[in-house]
C-alpha cells in the first residue's frame, strides 16, 4: 500500500550539514539525538521520533511537509506523516 505523497516525493539535497548529528540539537548543545531523517520536500535534516526533541516530527507539524526518509547509511525507507504509511 502506498499514497500519492510517497509516490510523488522527491529526494532533495540536504539543506544543512549533518556530519555531527541533528543540526538543531547540536546548535542547542545537545548530543543525544538517535537517528537522522531528511525532509523530501525541502531537504531539512533533523532527528527522529526516538530522539528526545523529535525535530523531524516538529518540522512536519510546522511546515506541513508530508514525507521524510531515513538519513541513515544503508536505509532507504520513507514515511508519510499525513497518511501514516511506510514506503520504499
């Protein structure tokens, strides 16, 4: 099962450096992020829902951008926040 958001999602270049972790966490002095995610609408890199500050979910709530993907090496899955569907 898939949705239109997943089918139409792009794969933009990241808009921020991510070598040191979640840019928002690092800027605030936090180093306890878990995994990174990439917004497939704008390229924002942020931490996942297993991280204390859940920056990617906050980005979705603020922007309405529906799809993100894992930004972890070797992972290629996507998640649609709007339809709560996993895609590849």
